[in-house]
C-alpha cells in the first residue's frame, strides 16, 4: 500500500507512535509518505520506502496566526495526487483530522477517493479537543473519518463520553519495538550515576502540567528518606524549573539529575530500577511501556488507560492521582527487597511483550485494507 502519515514531528507520544509505525510499515514493504512541518524526530530516511513531504506555512504580515491547517490540507492534496496514495492516516485529531477531511473533499473534485484513518492519542480528546474552542470541528472530523482508532479502551470510552461520536472506534493499543527497547548492559553508566550503589528511579516526559512532575520529586524525596537512591528526570518542558526548585526546597537536589531531552532513552532506562508516572491523565502511557520493555517496573497513577498497561501488584502499583504518600510507600515496598524487585522487573518485561510491534502492526494493515475496500 501507499500510505500517507500525518503527525506532530516532535518527541511527543503521538509523533513517536506515528513515526515508529511508518518505519515498521516501510520495513514490511509499504511505501510510507510523512506529511508534516518538520522531519519527525525519530525518522531516518535511510529506506527506499520512506518519504518526507514538508508542509511550508507561508508567512504574511496580515496573519497573526499563519493558517497551518490550510497549508497541510493543500499539501495533502498535492501529495495524494502526485504520489497516488491509497490511504491517509492522521495521528492526533487536531488539526490533522479536519485538514484530512478538507483534502478529501478537494480530491473528490479531481475524481480521487482517499480514505482517512484518524488515530486518537489522548489530549486531543481529554484536554484540547474537549475545549469548546475546537470541539465542534473535532467531533465532526472524527465522524467523517473512514476509520477511527484509539490507543486504549479508556480513551475510546472518553471519546464517546465527551463527544457526540457515532463512528465505531477500534482500539489498537500502542506498541513497542523490543529490538530497540531492551535491557542493555550499562554498568559503567550506573556507577557514574550512583557511585556508592543504591537504587535509580526514573521519570521521562514532556514536563507538561498533566504529567504532575512535581509529584515525582515529592515521591522521590520520601523514598530517599528510607532508601539510598537517585532520580533521573529525562525530558524538558514548562514544569522543569518548578521541579528543580522543589528538589532544592526538599533537600534532594544533589540526588536528582535533570538530563533534558535524550535520544537513547533505552540506555538510561537500562540502569533504572523503578519508573514513576503520577500523571493527572494518560490515555496509554507509552513512556511506561518503554520502561517495562527495559525491565523497569512502574509506580503510576490510576488515570485513564494506565490500568490497561500497569497491572497492580504484577508490573508495579497504581494509586489515585495526587496520592504521593501512597506511591512513595509502594515504591519503598518494591525497592526494599531485592528478590521482590527482581520479580517485578521480570513481570514488567513479560507484560511488555504483549505490546510487541509485530502483534500490533497487522491490526493497522487490516484496517487500511478495510477502509480502502469501502471507499
Ligand atoms: O503525553 C503527552 O503530553 C503527549 C501526548 C501526545 O499526543 O503526543 O501523548 C498522548 O499520546 C501517547 C501516544 O499514544 C500516549 O502514550 C499518552 O498517554 C498520551 N498522553 C496523554 O493522554 C496525556
């Protein structure tokens, strides 16, 4: 198939899923065309089946807000016509689903029918899409998509709860490439981070408010009172300065390393003992799955789709959003007994295997075939 993929080309979860999916589809022999405003972060174009088409947004002094959605729709028309694409797969509803709808209508005037698959990722439904600024457009463009997928059962139910959506939503969970995300031997790195031994806790995110990164620091401060340990904070975003200040205020700054955005997350995960994800809302929790694949168990909130990924008492523990004491208590329980911790590590990997790329990929291929057959 010739597949067009639209996504945010950043380190964000939806962009990562879209890029990894595109690369895997290209490996399977499909021709994959990324249409976005920058080359996606994890995309190396070293494959005969991978293409990148930049969306250039022309600036004009009249525009306080350059119309990206129109530029994207125009580019989609252009790419679908000249590359003869079979299907468009847009990741994150805003504004990708409505741009694809517009492109589809324009293409019809050229006698071209192209099916659109929209994958809902989380904040496009729970935070941004739900805001009345965008709601009518999001609702309309989901209903107009030929196929709709959600990355967890919980997100599917949220979509039906918040929007008047009559379209059937198929749950296709996020996936992991176990060739890349696996435990690597990085003992020297572990020694550098924690020279006198001790445990390593880790958090990776975009440091947006929804991630409750300050809870991560608070949990760690409590763990540190009992267990010699270090905390690695990977990623960057608006909450980072507050987290740095909080670490100082709580007297743990010396034991917290802020590493910023990192490419080789799997190497950092490989030296870690416990992953913290106390999010306010989380449709799936891809970062936690990446950790589990590297044998790192998880303490998380029980928000959104997290209970579908982190299994209570098996791969880690889940507590209510904001229950810092509860999360710290469970972290101490897990980290204080080596044999118990090792069992959690084994379980984490075992569970992560259920999300292997090779199992999820055919579900997308199947959906593409169905929507192509129905246009
Ligand atoms: O979590 C974010 O802020 C980024 C966001 C995105 O769209 O890039 O992530 C969402 O999609 C990921 C991939 O499907 C999911 O793993 C995340 O759980 C989801 N984030 C939220 O629901 C907050």
